[in-house]
């Protein structure tokens, strides 16, 4: 399961896609086989042992890439910020010397199967140099990538608690700005663009009950009737946008231009913005005494 997880980490690496990794490994494996072949760089594919050699090289290169990917992630996580000399030492021992040693053993075994030897073959003339270069480059790339990623994550973690409140403050400022625009809107809604207030023309403007008939009016002046109770309809609306002023009426805050107290009852009488001031009766503009205090606070936002 651990090997499966390590391979899985490589396949979903944040540093490269599967396609990019496969392309690099294929190219490196081919170059390593072809560069010193007596068949020529392109003619090597005609060699009788090309495919076994290519698959063996590809397997070794892929295995090392997966190993280096996991190794550098662990080392940078453990030593990257506190013990840089240990990081360099372990990278050299486990990331460079160990793979080179295993590479020499595996290549010698491969040549042994062909009745050859790593010492009698021309492996050290250029192939060995390419292998060492590949090992160094892969380690350098993954080490740098992991350090960079760790630093970015640390910065994100460091400022996370500052960014989230800042975003909340920005959201609150936008809400206050929108609330100010609504409060200062002209008495006629025909003079404003609803989109500037983040409202849609098909949004509910008001709901009222008249002669047991409940009517829903929209900002585009269309309406419909419903049998759903007023209280139930209010449950589905944003309490910051809508308020139920009495048992018969719900208004969006944009409809309310102003209000005044009705002495001595402490009820409130609303002045509505045009054209919705023509759609309701006087008693539908009266805020009940029981909700008058809440209504005043709600109007302030």
C-alpha cells in the first residue's frame, strides 16, 4: 500500500502532469540507448535488443523519478527550514550516491545477461555521465520545486488568519455600500437601474394579502397569485432583504422610501417608492406595533 501511495503521489504531482513526466522519461531512455549505439541515433530501433534495452532503461528511469519525487518531498518537509546541511547531506547520500550505486549494479546485471561486463562495455564513456546528469537534474528539480511549494504554503498559512477577516471586511463594506445606494435611491424606481443594486427585474418586490388572496409582485411589475401562507413565503426570503411589516405584507427594503410614526399607537406608516405605492392599500403600509422596534433596526441595516 505504501508503494502504491508513493506511485500515486508521483502520478498526481503538483510539479508536472503525467504526460510531461512520461515524455521526459521516454526521451531520456531513448537518448541513453541511442547515443552510443553502433546502429546510429535513429537506426538503433532496428537493433535486435533495442526494445528490451529500452524497456529496462525506461523502468530504471521511471523508478528513480518516483523515488526522487518522494525522497525530496520528505527531506524538504523535515529539514528544509531548520537543518539545511542535513538536507544537503541526505540528498547527496540517498538521492545521488544510492541511486548511482543501484544503477551500476542493475546495469552490470543487464550486461551479465548478455554475457558482457560493465567494465568491458563502453558504458562509462558517455552512458554513465548521462545517468549521473539525469540523477542530479531530477534531484535538483524536485528539491527546488518542493522548497518553493513549502514556502508558498507557509506564507499562505501565515497570512491565512489575516486574509479571511480582510475578505469579510471587504464583503461587509460592499454590503454597506449597497445598503447606502438603496437608502438613497430616488422615490421612483423608474429612475434607477436595478442591476446597479444587484437586483434582478424578476426578483420579488413585495407580497401582500387582500381579501384572502395572496399576491406576489415582482420588480418588473408582473405578479402572480399563490395559496402559500405569508409566513411560509417569508421563510424562503433573505431576512436582510425582506421584512414582514404586519400579518398581511412583506416588502423588499428598496420599496420603502421612508416611514413615520402614527401617534399615539407607535405604529409606523410607510411611504413606498413608485410604482409600488399604487399597488397597495393604506393598511398594507402600516407596520404593526409589535414589530416597529425591529423594523427601525432593520432599516438601519
